[in-house]
């Protein structure tokens, strides 16, 4: 029933987080595993372009073969100094593993090197190194001054390139959320920022308190209780107003998820550009395959219905208009098809893939603007605002279609 309204989504206009209108494409929903459309057009494992990049790297590795013997329990003690050595990337690797000081007899035809880098990337993730933090499979680089000064993140990027030069189908580092990948390749990422990726639980609660404030007095109280000094850290004036609190939330997210990690990210980019790898592959789908964490769960109609219908049903209604809007929203959700559900999930969260851990989607009536006829979405906190301004059931269903079709995101001053 909703499907006929969705055909022009890819070339539509939508309002960005900062309230500006721009032409956009639906973010890769045709080729993303984890959405209902991923089954129709999956990303190929290797293309001719990616093969050519890897072959070019191999041709540049004209140095003398470097024989390295490592212990599986402590790969980093050997590989960190090697990766940080100037021009070490020009020497092909020949890896042997040792056990109790005795080398295993094996010819490195790719298997030992693949195992080496798999173990090394696992060591990069160890919490005692303080390089990455995260939850549910996602990781974010940490603003670790000691590691940054020692260019450990640059060594990490270099290791990724060398692992792929050994094996184009290698393990990669598929632990990053989409906004990190977008930052690395120079793509706009603001719409991908979400409280889902926050590690700091105090900041997450602070943002929740901001979004739940209903009056200026409520917001002033929240701002006054900012013991962690989030407001000062992100550079936002203390006299926050209800009219632009969503811009404040967006600023908090950008500061925590990107800005305070920027030095580490930029050092990582330098390592990834070993042999110009980053420049040569950032427009290829394989780059995302290397880094992007994907969840096998699909945004089917059943998935969205289980997430949203209980939230809608438990809303407290204050009048007949809200009761009707509640009933009509449930009906809209009940008749969704899988493809429409993927678009609706993207509309509410700004994401085109399902996080690999449990999360909730919030639902509320748009009591701030009761004349609004379109649903709105505050993507940074995954909140759907149900409109109260439609005159008939048909108008409500049509407005639901239009909102999804246009990809209209929240963060307007009226939110």
C-alpha cells in the first residue's frame, strides 16, 4: 500500500541535520547487506579496479624479502617496530611462526601472512593498548596522545595495506561504524552520527536529558547539571535555547565521535595511504568491505514492526486527535513491506544498516508543532515524531509515505 510512493527516493530532496535542504542519494541502500534490498545487489568481493591497485602495490615491493619469525602470543612486539621502520613497506614479507623458540616448518604462500595480520589486528583491539574503544562490535580510535606521538595509528593503517598486498581477500579490519569510513574517504558523515555509537554513558544520558526537556526551565536545569563539562569541551555557549537544542546535540555528537579523535584518524589516514592505497581505493566498494562492520540482520517489515508498534501502543494520549494518530501509525506499520521498512529505518536513524547489538527506537507525538502533517525524525537519538495535523486517515497515510519518500530528517528549529 505504501510502496507506490517510494520510487523517486534516490533523487529526492531532504532536510539535513542542520536544517538545510540539499540534493542527496539514498546512502548506498541498493548495495548494503543488512537492508532488505541487499539481497538484490550485493557488493562483489573483488573488482578489476581493486585487483589493479593491489597488483601495483606488489610491483612496488621491489626490496629484499623480509623474513620475520614471530610468536603467536605476542605478534605486536615484532610487528610494531617493523611497521614503524621507514620504507619497510617496500620489502615483501616471509612469515614463520615459532613455538617455544622453535620455528614451524612452513612455506609462506599466503597462509602464514594472513594469520599474522589477523592476530596483529586482534592485538590492536586489546583494551590495554588504549587504541580503540567501543561496544557491540563497533570500535572508535582513542585520542591516546602517547600512541599518536609514536604514530601507532599510522602503523595500523600501514599494516592494513600490507595485509591486503599479501592477500586481497584478507581479513581487513571490519569494526568501524559508517561515519568513520566516511571520514577516512572524505565523504560527508554528519547524517551518520548517532548516539548509538557513544561509549561515554554520561554523555549519552546528558543527551537524553536534553532531548527529554519540554520547557526552557527544564533545559536550563540540565545544562546547569553538566558536571562533566560537555558544553565547555565541545565549544558550545552555555545559554542554550530550546529552539536550537538539536544543533547542540549534533555538536556534542560530532565532538565526541569525530573531533576529539581527529588526530588519531588523520594519522591513520597517512598509514592507509601507503603506496597511495587510500587515494586509489576510496571510491571503490572494496574499501568499505575492508572496514565497515555489517550485521546480518535485515531491516525487514517484521523487524521494524517489533521495534516500533509496542512503542507506539504504549504512548499516553491526551485527546482524540492523539488517539487517532496512534491508531493510524500502528496501521501504517502493520502494512509495511520489507523494502519500505528499510527506508523507514533509514529515515528514523539516518543509518542504512542495523547495529549488531540491542537498541531502541523512540516514538513521541509532535506536540511542539501540532499543525505538522508529516512525520519527523531526530536521527541522532533515533526518535520518530508522529504528526497530529492531518484531517483524515487518508491524509495521514499519504503523509507517512511522503515523509519516507522525501527522506526528511529532523533537527529543524521547530523540532
